[in-house]
């Protein structure tokens, strides 16, 4: 595992953005695994700016997102569909039919999980997966206790995850209680992983990740089984390391 230490959020975003752009330039048909949340937003801003200034093209790039809330339609401003469209896709020349996000409004959610797994397979797997980390060590929406062997599945969100994400909603009650997420085994099949960690709120999770044991009680620790993980963290997140 490689650790890149950065001063702050802006520098973390820049370092990650440069790695992603390099990969796309050397493989214009890359399949990118994307994440939502506050952490990758700066990286997406970098990709948008680079696309405008340096003309990096996304016409043949494919993307698969990690997760989506259950019960929110794609047009809902709190859905991850909406987040991705507003914060990245609409600013790039990526075709809409190349961008994939689990459908949390599907009538048959179990079938939707199977479809998503199959889709990732058909795309030839994820070349580069961007990940954030939850304060409880979740990756995607794989909460503590999720088997490392899990594939795309339906989850009940932990109370502290809903609380952490309630900042985007009007109230805690509005935060969906369930989500669809790529499983841990699905994530581990990515050829390369970039784990982004920013801010003091993530310092304990990062400490546990770096120095703690590998356990299903701390989902991110599964990444230690992967041979190509780069952690890009800022000074506040690295407080205890
Ligand atoms: C969310 C997402 C994760 C994300 C994490 C951290 O619940 N499902 O994919 O990595 O929590 O979010 P943030 O970057 O906003 O701290």
C-alpha cells in the first residue's frame, strides 16, 4: 500500500486528479469506479477544470458508481444520480449511456443487484476505483459486519452513517434507511484503488485503517488484501499517523 501525504483538501484533490487524468490519457477506454460524498468533490472539480483547459476526453470512458440510496428517484437532488450529474458528468464529454449507477428506484431490487454485478463484468471490471471512507470504516455503503465476500447488495444504513449524511437533507428522518452498494468483493476486484481521506473527522478511521487489524467490523480493512491501493490523505486526517 502506498501513502501520499498532502497538506490539505485542495492538495489531496490535486494529487488524486492528476493520477486519474494520467490513467485516462494512457487508456482512453478506462472504466472508472466513482464515489459520492464531500471527499471526491474536489477531485471532480479538478477533472472538470482539466477537461476545459487541457481537453482530456471522456468519450470512451465508462463509469460505475459505488452506491445509491433506495427509494430516491434519479431526479431527486439527494440521489447519487443527481450528485454525479451535477458535480461531474454534465461538465464532461462522457456519454450518458456510459455512466452507471445502481438504480435505487428499481421495482425488483434483488434483480437490480444482479444486473449491476453482471454489468461490471461485461465492462471488463473496474480499472481505477475512487473510494472515500466513512467514520465507522465503511466503504461504499458496506457497513461494519459486511462479509468481505459480499457482492452488490442491499444494505440497512447504520445510524451514524445516516446522521453523517443528514447534512445533505432537511432532517435525519429524510435520510433513506437503505441503499444498494457494490459489495466488498466487488470493490476488491478493481485493478487499482485510490482511497481519499480528508479532515480531522476521519483521523480515527484512518488510524484504524493504517494500524488496526483486518476485520469485517472495519470494512475498509479489506483493502489490505488488495495489492494496488494508494491512500491519499491530508494533514488533518493524518493527525495520529
Ligand atoms: C457516504 C458514501 C461513501 C462515502 C462516505 C464518506 O455515505 N456512501 O461512498 O465514501 O460516506 O462520505 P464523505 O466523503 O462525505 O465523508
